[in-house]
């Protein structure tokens, strides 16, 4: 230890008492660092006092394990304190930004998290000043105390007993789903955020360590899954008269939240001027994405595979489950002779795309390293540079190949955080709602990025209209933008969103627009508007993101590329919106309950999905 500092040597009994007290303090700190109010936390503890123990035990066992393993109370206190405090802050941060808690699977996305944190600006509140004080105190305690050297048999026995306690508690408490869902929860039990806020971060985090797997559907068997897939396999395709080039653009945080009765743009540029014009000449509507404020890869997964993130496991990015080549929109076009290209101006490793894209069937992946690193706006590669790459890729292929091309592009410029994101941006909208300076700045910066996306969309469609080759473009958002502090800003502006509200209000948290557009050369061959009438597809429709790829295939005349897309297109007519939390939209409207017939149809979908991911 440091010279000049008087240290207190503790025997094992005093050491255990100190560890017990520190664990209790850290349990309180973890509760305080939750994003909900102290009043709500105390209410939940009053309803379920046992949750204090469920959050206390993991901390105590962690301290004891390190203490006996290393024989040092100082290292035990310091390491456990840092882990609990840091993870609690991450949990609060993620809930405020994305309305999702910190999950075990997020540990595999640490690079993505660091990248997001660097761009996010957050004011330090009282609780964070308390954390700093707590960290300083833990360091002082660690410097001032030490334990007499423990005998080897005590340390070994301590480690064994601690691990035995971990095993027993994990079996009877932390892996018990019935117990988890029986505990009091404030708000709807369909929200993971409500579970974390009501039961405590530490307990919920350990529980989800045990539940991080794909749930097998009721009645699943290999034979049944194969029979279902075969039923939708060998149906005759509707062939196009001519191969059509396909471009998908998933716009970062692309939304139409500017279409709000409480927002006006007199004297300013309306952010979606071009998008609204293009809607009149194509198919447009809304998709319900898997996440709010983030989770780009989940929306990407749903659209490209026809599978539904909500029925896999909400505790991890869906890309995590792609470990082998699988059916996808990409592979379906590839089988038809298409060149398949992916473009994303983010890092190669982001969401493990360098491996996932290969399994999905992409021939090439143009990532951040292929872009001019100075072509940045608002921390990220600009919308202009991204669309330039799409246009250049399409033109180069057109010059050098007679085969059609499939391009899938994910933009990144308008990624959060939006506070002071773009240099020199002033207020660019009017509202009668009372917003503070920071809120006006965030919304204005978001609209600046949205205007860029809208402008580049027009530039892309203008270029495609000059092509002699038929092209279909599908443009869609990945999720709504997050302005921090949960839904506070949305509620101020009167958006009908509420995590504990009606089914429609919950769906609105994940509702973003899509557009399917064809160039002039394609219109000379087929008018997609006519196909829409035959398919019972209509403008303004609201569907799950996992239906979007299948609708594109059917609209183009490739309605049976893969069994899952064929089945999805049929299911979409009856069940356009489905979620794991029993918030459905059927052909008859919103409901929490499905008829036996729809339950059976949904179960078939789940069985096929489970097979495609696991067998």
C-alpha cells in the first residue's frame, strides 16, 4: 500500500462484516441509479420486499468470491463497486436512450456501445455526483483496510462454498421464470424496462443470463417444421418479363415525426418534402420495428430474413443468432443470378456484419474503410457520401455486367445523439409547445439530418430515372430517433406514445415509414400499382418489419422465393402486426387476444422460424 497511510488490519470475521455492509450499500446504489424515481422504487420494494435480497445476493457473492480467490478485501471492494456502479449507469443510459435495459447479450456489443456513448451528451445529475463520491469513498476504504493473510484452506473452502451458493441460488431463484413473472411490476408486464425498474437491475440482469436462448415453440418437431416448409416450397413462381435491379436503403432513424400537428415549418424547409412527393408514385406505409431509438441490426434482420426478432429472443441482437448460411432476401436474389452488394459506412465489425452478411448471401460488403474518412457530417459518414457510393456501385455494375444487381445500404449520418450534432444549426421549426433550449436544439439537429436524407433520396431517384434498366427502390427507417430521457420530449410534443398505454400507443413507439418506388424504365414493363390491387396491399398500411421483404418479392412477381416469405405474405393479411407481448393488430383491429385460427397460423410461423435458426 501507499506510504504514510495508516492501514487497519482486519481478521476474517470483521472482513466479512465489512463486505456485507458494502454489498448492502452497493445494492442501494444500484437501486438509486435506476432511471425511475426513488418514490417508485420504494413502492416496488414495499410491494415485494424480497427483491432487496434478490439484488443483494449477487453483489455479496461477487465480493466473497473475489475476496477468497485473491485474499484481498481491498481488491474485492474496488472491483465489485466499479462493476455494479458502471453497469448500473449503463442500464440507466440504455433505458433513457432506447427504452431497453442493459442485457447480458450487450456485453458482446461493447464496441458499438463505446461508439454510441462518445456521441451522446448527458448532463450529470445528483445521482452521478453521488456515484463519484461513492467511488472515492470505496477507494479510500480499500486503501485504509486490509485483511490478515488467510490460510490456503480457508480461501479454497470460501471459493467452493461461494460457488455452491451461486449454483443453488441460480437454480431456485435466478432461473425461475414463474418466480420472475410473479413479482410485482409497476406498469405493463410486457415491457422489459418496467421489469428492471420494478424488480431491480442486478436481479433482472442475472435472470436474463439464464434466458438468453431461443425459446422452442409448443409442439415443435423437426418433422413438423420440414413439412410446413415443404408446403410452401414448390409453388410456381410468377416470373418477371425482365430482370429488375433492386436497391434497399435503410435510413438511420428515418421517420416522419415532423408530421405532427404541434410542429409547423412556415419560413423553414419541410424535412420530408421529397419523400412525400415520391409516396404519391409508389407504395408507402409503416413498419413496426423491433426497437425504439436503436437496434438497427434487428430491423435489418427482420426485413432481410422474413423472421421476427420479437419471437427469437429480445435479450440479444438478432444478428447474434446467424451462425450459418440461411434463407434470406439476399440469397433468394442471388439464386436468380443477381450480384449482391451490401453498403454500410460503419465499421466492419459493427454488429458482426462482416460475418453475418456472408451468411445472408452478400457477395461484397462496402464498409467504412471504403469511404473518404473526411466525408463526415455530425460525427458519421455523410448521407451524401453514402448515396454517392450507392449510385457509383449501381453505375459500375451496369457498365460491367449484364446481370441484375441487389444493393442493400444502411445509412448512418443521422445517428443519435442530436444535441449540438451539426455545426451552426439554429431552430428550424415552430411549435406552441413549451420546449427548453436543449430540446429545441435536439429536434432541430434531427430535422437537419432528416432533410439531408430526404434530399439524397431525391437525388438517388433522379439518377435511377435516367437509367435504361428497370429498378425498384425500397426505402425504410430502422427505428424512431431517441432524444434521451425516455419519451419525455415525444410526450411534450403530443405524440401518442406510451409504453404503458393502449396497444396502438405502444406500437407507435416503433412505427417508421417505408416506400417502394419504381423508376420509369420499370414502369414501362410493370406498373406496381396494379399489382398492389391484386395483392390487397394499400397505401398507409401498418405491418411488421419482417413482412416488408416478402411484400417486395410478391409485388415484383417473385412471390415464392423462400417458404418463409411465401407463408409470411399469407399471414400478413390476417395478422399485420404481431409482438411477443401479445399486442396484435389483426385485419379486424388491435387486440391482445387471437382467435384459435390465428393462434394456429402464428404457431406455424414460429415453428418455421425456429427451424431456420437452429436446425
